[in-house]
């Protein structure tokens, strides 16, 4: 037992040493010191957009350095516990260290421009009627639990209840370190197979829901939007079951006519605040549409053909006749469906996705 623990700690020590190398800790400490100095300069907050961007950079650097220091302390404590023959304590510390190193390694894989920032997540029912609305609600709650597990802040922008069950759709912002990098693994179609609780004959149903994950763009990034291309509708905010939350028409729906992109927000108390938030979502969606258009043009030149449809799900959730959640892209699977759907334990799927992504860079 002690020999196994020694071997495990030796492996973890090697991973920690590798992290020291690829994290470039000294460079990060110098950069953080520079940012902290800039933060203390008079007039730093006069340009709020620049100040917020620098503050986010500093927060990311500080989190990375803190994680590494914590990992060093865990390794030292685990080694000390093993020397004192406190095997159970050593095992617990080693497990905590392994989880922390996985987080550090995953964050180091994020090379996208907005991976370290916040995410806008939308969940929409697909094929399946009431069953799809219920499935969208299950996914929505799964992501809320995942965010809670990660210590992320969630701002729900729009989540109108369905007339009978579930939700019509849901849009929310997830704020925290690497939120977009992590959650972009969830972008795509999710397929559910189960005995429908709404079917009196207890038949098996297959249904779908679409998950869209976008980055929260910095305020100074230019996205061309012509006011003449927008149709803005206002309506009364409502909560679950259609209960009135506001007696004024404060909720806002914006339609970008050239692309037929529709966004809405009703969580703020004023029409102006809801409009500003809806415009933030619209900017991100139009940015992503343009990025996807350019990527599609490049793929066409290369001869790659891809089809986006409900049949091309990224993950299957089978609850009957057996229980299994399997990611179609990576092959990662688990039979513990409760831990995923009810507890939000998505990290293994997200880790597997990013490993797969890096191995297939350039083709996906």
C-alpha cells in the first residue's frame, strides 16, 4: 500500500514539475506585478473598458499562481503524511492534488482568444415537442449545477417556462475563470432516450435539445450592427408559470433581420437594461456567425464537408433500456447518469473533449 502511494506521489510530483515548465510561472509573476502597478496608477478607472480587461487578466494570472502554490503545498503535505504512515490522509491529499493538477493542465490547453473569459449559454428544445421542452429544462439545470460546483457566477437572462412542462428556452451568462473554454465543449446537439413520464403507455422516446455556447466579447471589440437591421419588441416580463414579475413592458426581444437572429432578455427591471444585455448577446452571436462563415469557406476550399443537423448529436444520454451517457466525439462514457444530470459532474466529459480537440486540431 505504501509503495503504491509512493509511486502515485512520484507521478504527481512529475506532473507538478511539468506544470512549472509550461506555465512559465516567473513570467506570469512579472506580468501580474506590472498589472497590479498599473491598477494603482491615478486615473486607471477613467477608461472602464481597458480597466476591466486588465483586471480580468490580473485575475487569471493570480488564479494560476495560486493554484500552483496550492498544488505544491498539497504535495508536501501528502509526502509528509506518507512518511508518518498516515496512509488515508496521504491518499486523500493525493486525490485532491490530482484533481487540482487536472484543472491546471486543462486551463493550459485553452488557446482560444476568449477561452479564459465568460460564456453565454443558450439551451433550446429540439425535435420532440413537450418531451424536448422537458429535456431542455433538465440540461439547463445540469449546467446550473455544474457552474455551482465550479464556484462560477450565473446570471439568468431569459428562461420562460413551457406552457405544460419544461422551458421554451434558456439563456444565461456564466462568469468565472476559463468559463468559455470549459463550456464550449458543450456546444451542439444533445440526444435523450428514455421512457417519457408524459406518455401514459410508457413508451420509449427520443428527443433533442441544442446547446449554444458563445464568448462574452470585450466591449471594445467592434461588431458592425446597423440599427436599420434591427426590430425591437417589448413585452411584459414573466416568471415561471406566467406569473407577472413586472407591470410594465420591460422585457426586450431584438431581431437582427438579415440573419433572422433573435435574442431576448427579461431578467432586468428596466427596459434599457434588458436592451443593453440583449445587444451584448446579439454581438456575440453575430461575431460567431461571421467566424463560422469564414471557417466554412476555408473548409470548402479544403474539400471538407460538414452538415449541422439534429441527427449529428455530440452526446447521447440513454436512460432506458440501460443507463449510459456517451460523447460521440470522444468516446468517453459513464453509466452514472445521476452524477451528470443531477449533480452537474461534467468535468470528465469536458477534459475528454479538449484532449480530443487538441489531438484533432486543424480537422475540427
